[in-house]
């Protein structure tokens, strides 16, 4: 969960009348999606229209890290789109939290935007998420779209992602027209080259007539697919036997008919837009996680059949080191492509859920090898001790135990991701040959 800070409150209040619904954490990952069905869409050439080249590599973040500011481009090298999550439709408390994050971001915006642009990374905001139900709550899609567009323009973002998870509305058949109206209005306010992506759960693409009376996302794609650049499709949280191997992910789904990758493509969704989304680590979802190497096998099969849209991960800072190379392979730049490198850097893997429901905590293994011990490290032993998986470092005023390392991203743990490049000396072991206490 996004935790509001104790500073900048005066500035936040001063800006609160400028900012419409907020950027704040929600539970994109922690809901078991039980979904319902829809009708066939017709394949038309206009649905292939896209402003982005393939592949794209999308990384979401709704966790309070780096004091609320986006990570350095070097931390997410190889990814082409970074999505700040979430912009919501309700609540003054959420608005205040969103303003706080925006204040921090605006302070850094010029340098961050230049750094991201140089690295070929687009910065967007994700809207709604699992805690927001804009249709069921009676939200008017037109002014909401206008507000989101204003937010994007005000803070010089590259676009917006629609992470719509109003399951009641989709089951009732009222979600589709709401999304069509919202997307149409949003695109009118954010013309190309602004990015507009959607992040539906994969079962919403099913063509079964016994589910989704409104037609689900096949109806949305048929009506406004030409206005949508990417579908960051959530192929997870649908049970332990759905989308968890190459067969159910690519060719034949189980519980939700015709919702595997190529079944969706056969029903009219562009193979250049349909991104495979997965949790970065097992703790980032209820189920549906597969290892990068397993995913790489599936991706290789899909690419051999002409699919090239790309991959999405939920969420930063949990993305595995070398994920793109392992799961995708080599990436060649093409005209207009923002993909210029496949290098990713080491980082801490947080194993503590920050979502508003179903908290998951695990303890990193102590058997992971790290760099060979070297040098002397003076740890501030007067600081409170943080457990593995929790935050550490000067921003939080806590340290790790003397057997654990404080990573560059500010999390305690053991192994290369914590004790390697960027390990924060003074707040943990950092594989020092000799430890001393300082105050």
C-alpha cells in the first residue's frame, strides 16, 4: 500500500485544487478473478493500427519506493514503458496521497523525463486498479476521461494505462459501453503519440456466450481497438491450472474458453498489441506465476508463430535480474522502436506485499550465494533492525541484521540482488569481510 509521508503537506494542500483523482497504490495483483463471458469480435484492418513498434516491455509500480519518485532509468534498463499506479476516482485521502507523490515527481520531473527519454523509456500512469469500480460506482466516463487526460498533460507523462477491474460491471454487461465511451473520449484528448493501453484480465477476452452479456473485451476491441496501443493482459490470478504452462497460456485455455493468447488473436485482437502479463515473483500474485525460463520457452513458441507484442511484469522492484534476456531473448531495435538494450540491472526483491488485501510475507533464503566478502563495513548499530523483505536505509532510518544486506532499492535480504552492486554500506552486511559498529 502507498504510505503517505509526513512532509510536504503544506505544498500538497496548496496543489490539491489542481489535481484530480489520485495516484495511489491498489491491488492489481491480489484479487482472484472469477469472471464471466461474451460474443465474437470481427477482425478488421483498422484494429491493427498502432503507434508503438514491437516488442514493448512494460513494468508497473504501485509500491512506495524511492520516496515516491520513479526509479533511475538504470534500474529498469531494457523496459520500454514504466507505469505509475494508480490514478483513482474517489476519496480525499487518496487524493492527498496522490498529490504527495506528484509533488515529489514534479520536483524531479525534468531530470527524470530526460533520463527516461535517453534510455527509451516511456512514463505513463495506470488508472483504476482492483480497488476502484468506476462503472458500478456511477462514474461518468466522459468527465473521468477528461480528468485523466488533464493529469497526463499537467505532469508531462507519455500516456495512460486503463487497468479496469470492475468485475461486477463486466458480469452485468455494463462495462463494455462504459469503456468504449471512456476510451473514445480519452483518445480525443490524448492523440497519438500519447500512449493509451488497457490491462484486462485474460478471461475477459473469452468468446463464450454464457458469460459477459455485453461482449467483454472482444466488444471493446471491435469498437475502439484502433484507439488502443497495447493490451497489457493479465495472464495470472485465474487458478493454478490456467495460463500456468505453454499450452493453456498460448493455445487452449481451460476454465475460460478461448482466452489463451492465440485463441484471443483468432478472435480479432492484434498479435502486435496483445502483451503477455505475468507477476514478477510468486508473491506478487495469488497464482499464475511461472519462472522466467519457463516463460521464455512459451515466448519462443509464440514468436515462432508471428506474435511479437512483448511482455508485462507486475511489479517493480521485484523484476528479476536479466528477465528480458531470459524470457524474450535478444531484442533488435527497429525504426521508431524505443527498445535499444536488453540489459537489466540487479536490484532487491521485496517479498512483503504492499497491497490493501491478502498480505503475503515470505523470508528470502539464506543459501543464495553473493559476492565474496571484502573490505570493512561500519554499520550504525544504534539504528532499529528491519527484518528480511522489509525496508532499510537512510530514507527509513532502519538497518538490516548483521547477517543481511540493505539493497540499492532499500530492502533487507541475502544474495546477489541485495548484497551486490549498490548495497548500502552502513545499513547491513554488504558481504564485508569485517563488520564494526558506528554511531
